[in-house]
């Protein structure tokens, strides 16, 4: 199957649809509970979904508008940082670390935006077909492309570490084990996103769009499966009411 199939516009369109569903669910949770991790995740997935819309439009039209491309690069690179921020808020009791990481993300975002909008684009690289990646901004380790590491490395580590910690935490508790399986899905989705992004940065962009779609599906599945702690608490109450011993 040729690369045209893997760069078809409907791959990122599906990713965007899943992403916006995820954003809606997270915003609803945030409106109900006002937890900072829900808002941070909503921002991260909003970036993810909007970037996917831009990819779909570029494939459908066969071109990248330079201004749209600049915004796309910033959103696609920085969304992992905000997803990691949400995990940090969730896994730490005090907000100080999360607030510091938020400040770091915002500072990095400002520097990245400045660099992306002041750097001349290499127009010969600005083509559709998932061959562009960040190459239109220059060499891999040049400024501002290097700024993507400020989001990708700590954000991915926080997502993976937070998911692994939750798997270990909830696995010994049968009533909450569904949370462990949910975090396995989130862990897998994060690996797919990180792997696809790393390959795209290295110039191996074939399969990027399907990988993004698969990752968004895994993350949404994990989120839906995780639900809330109330499900586990109700199972514990039901067991105690039935007079059953703890496992």
C-alpha cells in the first residue's frame, strides 16, 4: 500500500473527532469537580485535536498555509507538555510542583511561539503528505525546532510514569483494578504518540497519521474505562454489605 493511503486526510480527521470528544468529556468533568488535572488535560487534547484538523485540511487541499503551519507546529509539539502537566497535578497532593511545571510550559510556549513566527520557512519543505514534520523550520537541532524537546521529554516521562504508578497502586485492590487496566491503555497510547513523534522528527513520517489516530483511540478508551474512583468505592461498599472479606 502506497504512502498516499497513510497520508489520507481522513486519518487526522478521525483523530480530531476522537480528540474533541475527549476534550468535551474532560471539560464536563472539570465543570463538575474543578480539578486542575482535568483542565490541563483538556487543554492538551484541545491542542491535539486542533492540530489534527490542520493536518486534515492540509491533506485535503494538498498544501500548507504558512501561518496555519506555524500554529500547527506549536500545538503539535506542546500538547504533550500539557498532558504531562495534568498527570503531575493528579499524582501530587500539593499543587506547587504542578504550578512550577505550568510556569515552565508557558515560558517554553512563549519562546517557541516567538521562534516559530520569526524564523523564515523553507518553502520547498512546506508540502502536504506528512513529509514536512518540523523540517520547514530548519535542521533538527536548530532553534526553534529544538524547543519541542522542552515539551516532549518531560511531558512523556510524566505521562508514562503517572500511568505506571497508577497501575501499581490500583492492581492490588480488586474493586479498583479497572483503573489499572485503564492506565495500561493510557500508557500504550502515550508510547504510540511518543514513538510516532520521534519517527516523524527523524524523517520517518509514513504512518504518522494512523499512529495519531490509534493513540487518541487508546487514550480515550483508557479515560472512559477509568471513570471515577466512585465506581470502586461503591464496589467496596457492596462487598462489605454482603459480608464478604477483603481480597
